[in-house]
């Protein structure tokens, strides 16, 4: 019965989304776990609080204030990298509207088939006023419900994710009609950050530690 449900859901998905799942190692990993009735498990060990070195415990306590996700537990194998990453993560996107920040992160995570990052940013997007209708529009790559800045930034973020080498002068010129140079830099950093976390969490099979949102 469980296998039948998965197959039906896959068949009902838009062709573009099926293609994404076919090509995404992360998506196929979670699908295989579902079909086998096993929970997806991380492909590397995670550094729990009780196992953490004094250096990692300090990061957990002072920088994360005890709110430790599986991405941080995985990165804790490299404490200096974790510390640097946390500072970088918190600095990226500061010049952008928070709704736009979440729209971009969600869309990039959808393109890459990253369940972990997608779910975390669906949750955080609710806190800035986004709704399931917005998520569905992103899933369909329909940006018409969003403002002009989002309608400019989202296709650009998609191209930057899929075919970055094909960004042209005209692409950037169009972006400049809506964004300052500082904002364009932030947009690039944000898309790069989303792609980085997508390529870290999904291939390592990191389990979701929050309630899942349905789209």
C-alpha cells in the first residue's frame, strides 16, 4: 500500500518535478527510505552535545544557544568551519527584504531537490508572512503573484543555480533596474549559500528535525 501511494504521488507530480526527483540523489535517497519503510539516516556521524569537544560545546552554547540542528551537528566535525559558516550564514542577505530572502532560498532548494533546506525555509517563511499559496506558486515557477523585485530576482536565481555560466550582461542589466549593486552582491551570495547548504545536507542524508510542511 505504501509503495502504491508513493507511485501515485509521483505520477501526479508535474513532469518537471518528476525530472527533478529522477536526477536528484537526495530525492531518490528519501524515496528509497520511504519505500523500504525506514527512516532516512545521516550518512556520517553527527556530533551530539554529550560527545562534543570543549570547542564544539562552546559553539553549541554561545553561538547556537542550545538550538542545534543536524546541519550544525554534521559541520561540527570541523569546528572552525562551523564557526566560520555560522558567521557567514547570518551575514548573507541582510540587504534584501526578508520575504524575498525566503522566496529565493525556497525556490533554489526546490530546484535542487533538497528536502532538509526546503522544510527549514518553509517553516521560517511563515514567520515573515508567506503562505502555502506562495509555496505552490514557487513550485510551479509562477512568480506573477509576487512583487516586481521578486519577479526579477527569482528567474535570475533559477538561472544562477541551473546554468550560472550562461548569465549575460543583459541579465545583470535587467537586475539593476530593481536592485543596487550591494543588493546584487547579496543576491549572489544568497543563491550561493542556498546551493551550498543544499549540496551539504541532502547528499549527506541529514534527517529533518522539525515538523514537515506539506505543499
